[in-house]
C-alpha cells in the first residue's frame, strides 16, 4: 500500500488542503459552506488523527488512562476546530 503524503496538512486558501509537498485536495460540498468547512478541517487533521490512534494502539495494557484520553481528545478537538482538551 502506498503511504499518504506526510503532514502537517492544513486548510489553505479557498477549499484547499495542503502540505509542505503541495495541494492534498480541494473540497467541495453540495450541502453548504458550513459542511465544506467541517470537511476541510477533518481532512486537514487526518495525519494527526492517525498518529494519535497509532500511539494509543502501541500503549501497553495499564498505560495511564489520562494520557491516552488526552491524546484522543486533542486529536478530536483539532478535527472539530476546538481548543485542545
């Protein structure tokens, strides 16, 4: 399987998600501007969400719950464009 373009990814310009390597994608939505904005944020944070899940999956049984929860909450907040938890 081909690896994804390395992050960070960010919303840039009008309906574009970019990385240091260039444009990742352009986002369109037939459901309105708010949905397109939400889709942009979710796509842009995909590498961070993947990294957080990979980190969680590698933790040994009994690892500190608060740290695992913190990693998940921070990734979710970033995807939803909220302050980190």
